[in-house]
C-alpha cells in the first residue's frame, strides 16, 4: 500500500461481518467510522440524508446492512417491499450519488451467496441485492476513471446471527459444506483488509463469493 487510507466508513458494523471488517481496517485506515442501525437506519431515508450531510467524503466505503425476513412471495406486503427497497437499494443509491468517494478509493458491497444460487424463501433479498449489484456494476465503469474500485463480496454460510435465525438445523447445514464448517466473519474482514492494504485495484466490477466451495457453479 502506497499510503495509509485516511477514512473508511462501514455500515451496519456493530456486529457480525461489518464489525469484523471495521476491526481489520483499523490498522490500515487513519479513521474508521462504524455505524450501528441506531446511527444509520438505511430503511429510513431521513436517516440516510442526515448521514450524507455529516460525511462529505470517504476513501473506503463498505455498504452493508441487515437482511429481510424469510417469507413466501404472496405474504410480502407492499409496506415490506417499500421498507426493504429503501434499505437494500434506494439508500445505497443515495449514498453513492451524494457522498464523494475519493480518487483511488474502494467501494465494497456486502451482498449474499444467494445472488447466484437463489433461495426461494428469500424473495426480497434475492431481488433487491441483485438489483443493486447491477447498479453498482453499471457505475463501476465510470468510477474506474478515478481509480475507484468496486467489489461485491457475496458471503455464503458465515456464522452470524442472521444465518442462525434463518437456519434451524445448523449441524445439518454443516454436514453439507465441503469444508465441514461455517465461515467466520473475520475471514471476510481479512479479505477486505488484504485488498485495501495491498492496493489491489484490477478487480473492479468483480463479485467474490465467500462460500467455502458450497456452490457447484463454474461462474
């Protein structure tokens, strides 16, 4: 790394993957801004506007947020669609539009393994996460002119509260995993640190699946 990153912002970083990313960025970033859902509620556009007004620019931005519940499609109300559209799509779009990402910076999206292998019960998450990655991928071409690198990290079965809330049979899940264990949040944190610390830039517009080899897809 040529020089220490001045400012990193990690959304939803009070626990789990976000917390691990924040901890790993502290040695390589002069300032690390961590945000819980109380600091920034991405489903509340007023909260998002307040955040943007406070933070004018950033070198490393990690777009992370909690996930929607597991629901059958016909049971999803319009109210829920709007809430999670704001949380997973519109709020992130507003942040990218109005927050200045400094030249040579990084944008990391923390999405989901299920953008490749769909979980029928996660209809809201599947559709909105794929939609936002499509947006970020689209603008990554323009951002590349300023050497700003966009990376989508798609976690698979990582040992988090959300995973355990969605899966009641964790031992059964582990038996199906090639490595015979759940992933650790710190493994994702170390991945982000590795990219930033070593100034790895030639991965713009790339999705990195962190799933322990669970997927059988070639791409």
